[in-house]
C-alpha cells in the first residue's frame, strides 16, 4: 500500500501503526516506513484471558489518539488486526476518514466492531457484505505486491505443482504430498516445488534423498522462500491453505488451486475457499479428507489440459492485481 500511495502521490507521508514488540517494526524498517508501536493485545475466546485488555486497550487508545493529533492523517486504513481497534476508534473520535480492508470472506472481530464507523469496508469477497449489515462495502480485492501479475494462459498442461502451507507450513499438506509424491512424479515431466515450513523440513529432505535420481531432480523441498511471486509465476497448479492474502496472490497470478482450508480459527478459511470453488477456480478439499490418494486423484483430474485452462481462467477472473492502486486512489481522494 505504501508503494502504491507513493506512486500516485510521491509526497505522501505514511505512518505504520502496529503492535509494540511485534514483527511489524522490522517489516516497516525494511520498507523505510515510519513505525509506531502500541501495546494492544488480541481478544481471546476464554474470558479470563482478556484481563490484560483492561490496561492494553486504554493505553493503546491513548497512544492512537496522540497520533491522530500529532500526525493528523488525511485518511486511516485498518487492515483488520487487533491494533486496528484503538486506531480505528481514535480516527472516529478525531473525525478522520477511516477505511477498513478485509481480506477474508468472513470478517474478523476488529472489522465487525468498526465497520459502521468506517467510510467504507474494502473487501476481497462480495459475500462479506452479509456479515457487515449497515456498513458500506466496496469490492477492491486484497492489495498484493507488484510482482504478482497475471501469467500467460496455460497451454502446455500441468508441468509444475507448487505446494505450500503459509509461513509456518501445514503438516496435513506435507504428509499428503509425501504420501502421493512417488505417484505424482510418474506424471511425465511434472516438477514439484514444496515449501514445507521448518517443522517438517528435515524428514521431507530425508525422504527426497531416498528417491531415484531422476525423480529427485524433479522434487524441490525448502523450508522457506521469500520470493513467492517467482514461484507462483512458474507454477501451473497450487496446493495450499485458504488464507486471504495467499488467495489474493494466487488469483492475481491466475492459478488453479487445490485448497485445504485450515480447520480451526472458527473455520474462516472455508468461507474464503467456497467462492473460488463455486467459480471453478479451485477444488476444495476438507482438511480431514486430505490424503495422499485424494491428492493424487485430484491432481490427475486437474492435469487434463482443458480442465487446467478453465480453472486458470476462472482464477484470473477473480484476481485483483491492481487492488493496491485502487485502494490508494480512494485514500488519497478523501483530501482532494
């Protein structure tokens, strides 16, 4: 978002407000952004775990109010994390235009709490409006980095499968891929790139060493990759969870997907995957139904060229690679 804002208005000054002691400070430093931390804590399901909110919310609201008075933002964008709550309340109290960006189909607590205070809730899924009655919603998609652009239409069939489970990996996906791997590598020329996360990396690497040399050359496993935009541009099919930011990146590129929603966190990822499955961009496999055999069968079915091409076209129709620019234009228009 900061890049999109600076491209449209080079003089734009951006202040990033995040959790005190969190990763946001490091990320902001990498991007050269001003950063201010607030001591806000997340809301827990167990009531007794929310006792620290008695001091963190007032302290965070006081700090956010100070920022509204000193920084005097033209507009405020909240991205749905719990730090958005005190900043959003302060923006409302100081009559600063508040926009909320929601990447999940089922909005989180912070978005639901602040939605009616916002000038607009900028959503990735039109279905989110059902959860936000009384609020104005605008479908913009979720902002992604510039490297996530539509790839050329698929014409050569399935050549590369990419599997990843987010920054921490996903054990269920790793096990299923390991079970299916030898059969998948029987598909002529198929290359499999597997970003496993740290926890399962060592045993997957050991498994790779037991493959025949020719198959080993077509299976790459790594714990982490920072260049997901490169991997997605090279992929023909993706096996992944259904987090909002990951879906935004995959559909911006226009990739067919096998989505296995994370079964916890109130099942919000399933709401993300459903519209994509209904549009024909993805196959939805429930977490407890994923196995090596199921994965092999789905990949085999999707690998049929017409199926793969149709899924890719549906994915591209859902993608919003210019979402960051669209959101930036809305934020800048407020002060004009």
